[in-house]
C-alpha cells in the first residue's frame, strides 16, 4: 500500500453474492497533514466484456436484459449491452469466451484483448477486461439467452454498427462498457 495510506480497520458489512466492507484509513495529504477517511467498497470479483462484430456486414451482436439497480435510479431498466460477466476464477480470455457462448450462443473467433478498465473505482474493486471478437453464421453454436439458474433472460439484438452508435447519442445505450467498446470499434474498424 502507498506510504501515504495507513489502513486502520476493515469491517465486513455484508457477505452474500459479493462482499461489502467499510474501511477506515488515515490519508496523508500533500500538505503533510493526516486525514481519517471512511470508504465502503463492494467486491464481487473481476469481469470481462466482449463486443461481437461481423466485419463483412458491419453489424454488432448486443444483448437486452433487465438491470434492477438501474430502475432504482429512475431509468428504464432494460439495458442494451455487450456480452459480459464475472470471471468466476477463470482467466479473462476463458471467462469472456464462456460468457459469449452462454449469453449469445456464439463462439467468437479472432478474439483480441483491448484494455482493462475500472468502471466505478470509488466504490467497486471490479476490473473489467475488454475484448473484441468476430461472429457470423458459422460461429453460432446455440440460441444463447444466458443461464436461467443465474436469473438471466437475455434478448439478442443484431444492429448495424452505425445504428448502435446512434443509440448512444439518443440515450438508447447507457451502459458504460458497451459505449466504450462501440467507440473502440468506430475508431479502429
């Protein structure tokens, strides 16, 4: 840990799907004074996301699924997203390939790691590993839709890349990982 930080105490507030802790730390400011700070942190593990792209048709395969926390903020909770999920102990490539097959039914090819990102570093430990992969009729193994045992009910959406980018501007896509990966495609494909 940084020499400007002294961890005083960590208290577990909840341990269910993930772990919610409250940390008390002493923080040395740039002027040399010490300040006690308290932070709540949620840890449910790291995750991976993949944008599936068909370069021949310039389409992307996205998902629509219900997200309860979004509804708590007053927004429509049926989000359009790229494929993603927790790593559950797998390495990031294995994890993203598993999630792609579970959620979309496709086993993407030419999968390329792009970058890691923290989506909400003020309160979540989750590091999201982002990938791009190609799909077409030949990569389809089954219909997808997610795992019922995990409460998933996923609708697949195939969109033209420009149509998907327009949904960002219109507010139809508000998921951060999806926005980042669609913009990556727009800049690099």
